[in-house]
């Protein structure tokens, strides 16, 4: 009887060992699959975070660009006013147009503080309102200079003042280009899109 059972025991032992080996292999494969899925998910999360961060940065840049365009347009209107003949603005029309432009430049100056916050705000002007603490960024100084020129306009035409505002606008545009750096923005966008396409392959 023992001789009959012995082969059966051996077969059962071998079968049990085979099942154990297969189970171990299957478990290892499952673990590797989970690791691959986990790594894939980690890369996807990282990619989404990078795209979200770049979109936030792009929106901030676009807000700055829109603001810059508004400043350029308003300074252009100021230049046009200074070069106009006084017959085009009879009575109080000159005063109204001057105040309209000055008011908008003042508003753009305050809006600019939100996009280009003052520096050294922790060490200078601590008793002032938060928006007025520290020193204005250089790009905002050009708007203040343009505002001052418009506010002082008393007669038309005023070619000297028109030339002064034109120069202020030229300097403002040059400074804005350095701040916005359109070439760098294009490079950043291409890099993010390139990484996104690579990681999804």
C-alpha cells in the first residue's frame, strides 16, 4: 500500500511545489505591474502639475500683457491730444479730455501695483497703506511720468510735451519687453508641450 501511495505523494508534492512557484511568479508579476502603474500615475500627476503651473504662469503673463497694451494705448491718446490743434477742443473739452486720460493713467498705475508689487515693502514706508509701502517698480515710474505730463497740459498744441510722452512710452515699451520676455515665453510653452507629448507616448 505504501508503495502505491508513494508515487501519489511525490506527484502531490511536485504539484504543490509547482503551484507555490507559480503563485510566487504571479505575485511578482502583479507587484511589477502595480509598480509600473504607480510610476505611470506618478508621471501623469507630475505632468498635470507642470501643465497647471505653466497655465497659471501664462495667465499672469497675459494679464501683464493686457495691462501693458492699455498703457500703450492711453499714452498714444495723450500724444495725440498734445499734438492736436486747439480748435478741436473748444471750451472745456480740453480739460475733460485731459482729465479723462490722466484718470485712466492713474488707474493703470494702481492696477500695475497688483502686477508689479513694490519692492522693499518690509523696510520702507511701514506706516503707509500696504499698496504704497516700499518703492515702485521701474516700469511703473514711466506711467507716473506720463501722468505728470498729461496733468500739466494747459494749451494745444504742445509738441514739446508730446515728444516727452512719446519718449516715456518708448522707454516703457522697452522695459515691458524685458519684463514679459516674449521669446522666453514661447520657449517655455514649447518645452512644456514637448514634455507633455513625450510622456503620453
